[in-house]
C-alpha cells in the first residue's frame, strides 16, 4: 500500500499527491497510475540504456541475497536502525532499494514501522513491493529531488546505493537518521581481479564523510567482515547483479568463472555507518 495522501510529491510540480481512482494526482492535474503490483512510477522522461538495473540483474541479486550470502550485512543494518530511538515508528525510506532485501529485514525487526522502496528500476521495485506487506514502492531517480514531502521520513537506508545527503536531510524528520553501507577496499578482493569487478576507491570513506558533513553527524560506525564461501553459480550472480554485468561480454565472463576453483572463499568487508540529521 502506498503512503498516505500528501507524503508523496508530484515530480513535475512538487505538489502533494493524493489517491484518486487507481492513480496519484496533484492539484495541478498531473496524474500517475498505480501499477497492479502496487507501486507508482514517478520518473519523468525516458531512461537511457544502461541506466537502470535490468530484469536479469535484479533476478541475480534476488537469488544471491535470498541465499543469505550477505546475512552479516543485513543483520548489522537492522541492528543499527533498531538502536536508533527516533526510528521506533514512522516511515523508513530505502533509496536505491533494489529488491528491498535490506528494508524487509529492518521492517521485520521494527514492526511499528512502514517502508518505502525507491529505485530507478521498475523490475527492482516490483520485487521490492512483493517482498513484504509493509513495503510500498516508487520509481524515481535517486540523484534528483526525491518525491517525498519535507520531514516525511524517520530514517533512510542507503545500501550499496547512490547517496544524496542534501535530499536525505530534506525528507528526514528532526532527529532522523541515515544508515549507509559502503564497501571497504578489501571487499571481494579475491574475485575483483579474476572477474574484473568494479574496484573500490581507496578514499571512499573520506569522501562519504565530506558529503554527509554539511547536514549530518556520524553517530556510529561498524566494520562488518565475513568469509563468503561460494561456487560458480554464486560467482556468476555476483557479477550479474551489479555494474560489472555491463562490462565485457557474457562469453568472457563465463570463461573467467570457469577458471575459478569449484569452491572458493572471498572476503565480505563493509562499513555500516549511522548519520543523524543535524539540528
């Protein structure tokens, strides 16, 4: 079920959206159909190729995460939000939600909350809204103005996703927080070379602190490290669920996977940070 009237905003004019006859409409007459799966597309214009995750990428991510390979990250995210007093109720917005896997874990831990999954991929949002009865979904661009009213959210999730701290601060209520998950330099290091995975920037954490600094205080940080034991099928999902799927050819990727040991161990290493809205 989509959020109450007035919480979502029209991407064309910024006015409040209200439910009318299986659509969301604003006072200026802009209208957005509610899909039968229960989400709304608030993205203006057409996407260029390679902008949104494809159906195949989303399916690979769903299979990999559903198998529990990133369970330590999932648990750390849920624990971080459960420990934040301002998040005991209200709306949690997952920006760049993908399949909604992490948002679902948070909602299971916090039964008084509801969730809104935002992603530029319709295929991802369809899966997210099906994953939990308290998850609503909207298609939008995380780099632009988010289609929410000022102060409408109690928390924001940003897990391996685009980060827009200015917009996060705008949509958060006073005392609200953001939980970010960022890969550390050693994340999946055993696979990065053989599978030509996207490399992690050495100064990623410093850049994160600079972008959040004008609006947020870091309230806590936790390093999550675990061993990931996988075979060729899981290695293929890892490549196909992220931006590395757009690099090279399928034949090249299959050859690289075939050259790996049948079973291998890779490092999972991320930083989970909690940022509290200043003022």
